[in-house]
């Protein structure tokens, strides 16, 4: 894996969305011998070009840019009035508590992926990772021709098999413990809740494509355990999010180390992690329990 990615250590920094990624963190990780990652799914094509130029100026080492293949669950990019009202009522107590007016139903959501991936092909980052699906055969072929290593996230064995069949270079085995969004794409998130170490072993037993383990790995013991179970590398998210180089706010980083970050109500955590799908425009917001508990 280190040879494939051109890195010294089999450690990848998870790409963050929500403006939490930073050029400084990507460059720091890559310059240290790992693989820095930038979550660009919210950025416009022009913004991705600007970020890519900044990363190239900050490091001459390999790095990863991440996109969402599918950025809506809604058919046609919108939801019915009934669905939207149900979502409004679900979140109403929290808006009322903060004195914030509930949002109105937005216009249909238009996918950004096709325009974003054109930038990836033009800028040629060393690694292009993706979640919520698999790019078309044509896109994957163009990546191969341009020397761009591709990495797709799988939350189940079936998704890993699909990624391998598509010819993806690397499979990222994303266990249930992983923070952020649950990037399932062949089955609902609530049906894709295999833990990292179990998922890793299932995938390694059935596919030949290199596998990166991610989810609940935050220290040397987790890295060692992953490698012992067959992982070719690991991807670490929250531990890097806590670094000063990330774009997380000071209070966000403090909360990651606080007692409030410990989820004590398993039923509430499960609900938070899997079932809070904000239906406004069909945007995928499958929250991590730690983040959701902080919000709630």
C-alpha cells in the first residue's frame, strides 16, 4: 500500500466535510509520510481548483481529494411536502430551544459530482477517494489513464465486491464506528452496521483489492490491530480532527476530549447515527453519535 500511494507510513488522514478539512492539515500529514485528505464535496469546481493549487504549493508529497458520488437520496433531487413537513417536526424542538426559525422547503437539489469530477480529472491529484457510490466506468478509466489512484468506501461486503468489480484501486472498509456520514450505497445505513474489524476480515476473505480499515481507529494499538487483521493501511479521522491544523473550531476540539463526547444512551446513539436524515433537499446527513449528542 505504501508503494501504491507513494507514502512512508500506511496511515491516511480521513477527509473531512463541513469546512473541517484544511490545506495545512493535509500538507502536514503528507509531509510527515502519511496521506493527507481533503473533503471537497461541498466545494464548487473553482473552489476545488483553488484548494488543489494550495495543497500542491504546500507539499510535494501525495495527497487525496474526496467527493461524494451521490449527494442526495431524493428522487429527482427533491422530496414531497409531506416528507419535508415530517422532517421539520422532527427537528422543531431543537430549533425552538435555540430560538431559530425553521427553514422553508428549498429548491430541488442538483448534484454537483459531474462538474466536480471534471476538475479532479483536470487537476490530477495523486489520489481520488469517493463515498456514496461508484463513479462510472468511464471516469475510473480516465483516472487510470491519468495516473490517479482511486479509493472507494464500502460499509458492507457487497459494496466491497461491487467496488472491486468496477476496478477501483483501493477499498476503504468503513466500519460502524466511523465518524461523520455513513456512506452506504447498496443498502440503507441501518442495514450496514458491521464493525470495522469484522468488516475488514469479511472483505479480506473475499476480495483481492488492497483494503484500508477505518472507523474507531485512533492510536497505535488500533493501527496495529488493523494491520494484524489484514488491513493494508488505516484511515484515521477524529484523531486528526482534534489537531490544531484542522479547521475545527477550538470549542469543537475541546468537546472531542470532554465527557460530553461519551455517548451513554445506546438507543439514542443508534437513532442519532442512523435515522436522522435531514430531508431538506434530500441532503445526506447521517450523523456520528458523538457529534449528534453534542448538538442535542
